């Protein structure tokens, strides 16, 4: 049933619009979730308990690279939307694929960073600062992972059903989510990394 | 081999207390009873098709209410155990540890597993009907929310017989709730029980915001919306802002306990005070989240039983919105004594006092609605009128507590206990009772017995005053909370005795209500009108109980209290009952995914509590799998035919030609 409202005039509101609206509210709850994590990080960032601090641990070159990659992936997810609006199914799937690839590269760099830090003895249990750091950055990374899995599922559905009102809404929502992750990352980049090393 | 099994069992199951063996036996017996009754009457298929997989908001609401009544029973038993321990000095009934576990579970169960689901139950059965909607915005999500709540509640309750109950108070303050001081699984049961059901609450919040803002009947502008729906909207907005903070707070505590983190520990640079801030940033709005819908219920009942339009509709709406905003600016009044300094305390004292203003506005509006009304005192109205003095006393003692310097005297005393029980029992629980009596005929199709209902009302109220008024005095005399015994020399005996008698009377009142339900089912008089109270809002315009599609024809709303106005116009001959043209109705299909997915969440929680990754990891993968399966399912709805609508309406006593 591609369009459940087709042919029937009942007073049901448009399901796809409802879902998009609900997703905006969900994003608001996610904003609060991250705001809380940022607050805990800011409170605890000086509590290194004699262990390593931001200046000792952060390697900014890798962070610049991953920031650039994530911002680019937001751009490519925008290109996917443009392709969708033109009705170009193949380009849509390709751009989503590129976005996933960039997301995976970002994640690869992040995991590398974590491994490097742990190898220097900076684990989640070392100090309150590190607990807050791994939790905040890790939660963002978890969201990226989730977004990638979600995107794969959306691509499979486009392959199966084509561009329909339902898949269109799904692409719009995942792209919204992806942009949101980008915005959160800009805060992580500024508050955790840039302000941490300066 | 046998030795290690025995060792495992002695740690896994809680042992050593006759109360717990009694609970073990009764759990096993009731499971056997349920399973054999269902099997004997061949009801498994019916149960699965009609209830466990339902996405009908009315059935989900009934399941919420049922679960919440069971939890009220358990939380009430906890309360009676505590009062039995405190009835006189030097009682040997409960040990100190056991007492800690009981007040912890009492608090958690009453707020999160009794008040919240009772509230969600009323949201579910009433809000779509009041809005003139066919369902909530997201029926599947709604079912998932219920089952997540149910899984979380079961997980939490299991701690009583498996592993051990949490004992760090209902908000689990660190450092006591940290691994160093509290190594058993009790605290992890707390974290996961609340976490899983909290995700359900958050989704309910989103669902009802969208429902109220987007799926109202044509013509129903926001300012024509019934007051209960307004109260639900303001409560849900508070849910959406507050619950993510709870999710994070519990997750951080879990990271401390499970991964060796240092958010709230005493060592490693942790900051226990941060937990207390975070938990109250959720916890304070939470009490307004549960009380706002009760305000909505009072508003509906007062208007109906005074035969008058609600006085000051707009001020009521604004008061609710102001309350839901202010509720986020007062959290630090829960720890005035913890060294925040005079400026901070002053800010939070003033914001706290400010809440009394919109609340006072509401009380005056109810009183002015009654003024010169033709009041009748059926049970719902009796509860509403009874609540007003109760709530006013509770509110005034709240203002006393909000005076920061004075709070240094009241803090952690029975004065505080009496205050919050007064606002939460008299404001929230009695409010939801009023709502249950009021909407019972709409939900089940028959009224509850008035005479027995009055008995329950008086017993509850007498028991309530007997139980909590002495506690104000005890608090001023220096009796602190979380105290499991006290000496004869304190002079607290008489008032504790009275308090316990009050608690027993409330317990009896609960039994009278159960009897009321049983009696009313036995002597059921079907409500054939659909509108037994001569009420004012849309839910009363359809047969009781409402057909599964709610409205055969979508109502066209023209005014506030639209159903009342329509009845008036028809009576005066200005309007004829509308000629109806039926169309097929678009409905969601049932789904087994919500219950299955929540069961997997249960495994995730249980696995993490006992550090069994072999259970938690497959559980989590299955949760994801359920989501994927649902995402790929495009066949989620169907149409009800005109013939079936006609047949259903005819069975409910309405002829549509």
C-alpha cells in the first residue's frame, strides 16, 4: 500500500507529516540528552585526579581530519536529498552510500583515537574527566553508528520500493538526524577539543 | 557441581526472610493459577489477539490501569509494612536493611510504576476520544511504550525475590548507590527497571504531543480543546524535557557501576553532588508531570457536576503552561541544606513559591465554577470537592518548606514526608481516582456502585488525615525519615500509633474499592446512553464502551464543550441530529512486535544486572532486529467496511441508516 490515503477522503492527517513532526520532537529530546552530557563534561573537565588532561591527550590533526570528514558527510547527505527531489533513485542511493562511507571513516578515526588514548593509560576509569570525555564523545559515536545502520536499511527500502512518500519521509528523517549529529559534533569539537587544548 | 549450583542459588534468590518466602510462594501460585485458567478456558489465542498485540489506545489504557492497580497494591503493602515497623518504639518487625529496601521500593513503585501508568492509562483511554480522533498519532509506538513500561516494572519487582532489592532511597543518591558501598544487584535492578520504562514514558510524551497538536477533530482549535487534553499536553511537554535527563543520569550511574567510571564516586575526581542536581532536574518536573493531568480531571468534573462552563478557561490554560515551565526552575529546593549558598537558595526559594500562584488560580477557578452551579455530589464530584481542602493544606505546607532558612528545620523530617504525601496522594492519586470514577462508564460501559464508592471515599479521606496529620507534628518534634526504629524516651509513640491506624484504614479503603468493582461487575447495569453524567465533552457523544474505531463519523466541532452545546441546540430545536454518511475507516493493524521487543529489552536489562553478557548481547541484537523487521513492514493498516461500522453501532444501540 504505497499511499494509504489514496482514493479515500477521511479526516486522517498525513501520516508522513506526523512522523516528521514527531521526529523533530525526538530530536529535541536528543538535544537535552547531549546538553546534559555536555554539562557533566564541563563540570568534570578539570577533575583529572592527577592523571592526564586534555592537553596531554588530544591530537588535534586527527580531530581536524575527522571534523572535515563529518562535515563533508552532512553535505553529501544533502546531495542525496537533492537527488531524491529530482527523482533520481540511483544518485540518491549512491549519495547515501558515500555518506555511510564518510561516517565509517569518521568512526574509524574516532576508534583509533580512543585506542591510542587507552594505550597511553587514559581509560574510562582513570579519572572523572576521562569518564565524562569517553561518555560524551562515545555517545556521539554511538549515534553515528546508529545513523549508519539506519541509512543502510533506508537504502534497502529504496531499492525495494523506489521513491515513494514513505521512503521519501524516511530519507528526510535520516538526513535530519545526520545533520543533527553534525551540529552536535561542532559543539564537541569546540567545547571538548579546541577549548581543551587552549 | 551440586555445591556450585547451591551457591549460585543462594546468591541469586533472596533468602532468609519469611516475608520473602511468602512472596515466592504467592508468585509461583499466581503464575500457576493464571496459566491453568487460561489453558482451561482456551483463552491463550484470545489473550494474544485481543490484548497482548493490540494497538487500540483504549485497550492499552485499560492494561496500564490494571498494571497500576497491581502496583498500588504492592506499594501499599510496602507502606503498611513500614507503618507496622513504626507503630511503636523498638519494634522488631523489620531489620534496618530490610526497612531501607522497603522504603526504596515503596517510593519507586508509587511514583514510577503506579502514578505514571495510572496517568498514562487515563491519557490513553480518554484523550483521543476527547479530541474526536480515531486513535493516537502512533498506535504502534503507543503499544511499545506500554510494554516497555511493563517490562521495566516487572524487572524492578523481580528484585524482591531475585538478587535483592535496591536500598538507596527512591532517587538512589551516590555515593551510597555506587559500587563501593552497594555492590549487590539491587541498584542495577533500580537502574534498568526505571531506564526501560522511562524510555516508554518518553515515547508516550512524544506520541501525545503529536496527537494533541495534530489529530484533533475538524473545528477544534486549541482554545476549544477540553481542559483534560490541555493538561495532558502541558504534562507531556514537561515529559519531553525532563525524561532525557533521567535517561542520562541513570546511564551515568550505570557507567560508574559497570565500567568503573568516576562521575559520582568519591574517588577519581567524581562529584556526587552532580547526581543530586541531575536527578532533581528530572525529579522535580516529574511531580508536576503527574499532578497536571489531575488538575485537568478536576476541571472536567467540576464543570460537569456544577452544570456550568468551566470558570476562567484561558487562565486555566495559562496557569498550566506556567506551572510546567516553572517546574524546571525549582529543582535545587530539594537540597537547600547542602551548601549552595544564600543567593542560590534564595533564587530557588522564590521560584518555588511562585508556583503557588498559578496553582492558586486553578483552585479559585474550580471554586468559581461551583459558585451558583447546580451541584450534584456523585462520587467523581465528591472526590474533587474532597481534594480541594486537602490540596490547599498540602500546598501551604509546601510554601513553608520552600522558605530556605526554615527548611533547615524541616529538611529530611516527617514534616516533609507528610507534605509530599499530601500533595501526591491528595492531588495525584485522589485526582486519578476521581477520573477513574468519572470515566469508568465510558471505559467499561457501566457505572460503579455509588454507595460503596462513598464508603471508599470516606475511608480513604479519614485514613489519609489520620495517617499524615500526626506526621507534620512528628516532623517538627524531630522525627527524621528513613528511620527504622526509635526509643520510648522520644515521646513519638502516640502519634505514630495514630498514623499507622490511618494507614490501615487507607488499606481497607483500597479493598473497598476492589469490592466496589467486583460488586458493580456482578450487578452491572449497562449504560445505554453513552452519556450517564450528562457531561460536556466529545467522549460522551459516542456509545460506551467506545467502539474500536471511536467515532463512526468524525465530529465537526464548533465550540468549547461542544457535546453540551450540541445537546442544548437539539433540545431547543435549533439543530436536528446530523444525517450521517458512513465511509470506510482507516485503522492500524495489531502487532506482536511491541511485546516481543520489550521482552528482549527485559533480557538486556536482566543480563546487564547480573553481568551476563551471553544474555544481554543477544537480547540487544534481537531488539535491533525487531526494529528492522518493523521498518520493513509496509502492511500496517486496513479499512473497516461500512457494513461492519453499521453492525457495531447497532450492537451498541445506535441505529445508523
